[in-house]
């Protein structure tokens, strides 16, 4: 029987349901934003956390 593979987004959202993982993720993304100013990437990360934590999507 074949295992169902999950895509990156599914795994990421599952991991971001954990508050500590979400915090660490946002800390890293914020540091990257401060360095490169890539607002779209930063906002996507915020959206990922909101979707994982609150089920919005």
C-alpha cells in the first residue's frame, strides 16, 4: 500500500500549529525581513501562522 505524500505547505501548517514553532518561524522570518526588506515574504509567513493557528485560509 502506497503512503500518501504531503506537500510542503501541509507539513509547514501542521508544524506551525505548535506555538513555539510558530514563534521561532516568525523570529527567523522577521530577521530576514530586517536584512532584505522583502515584505511579501514576511506577510506570507504571517499568513501561514494565522492559518495554522486559527484555521483561516
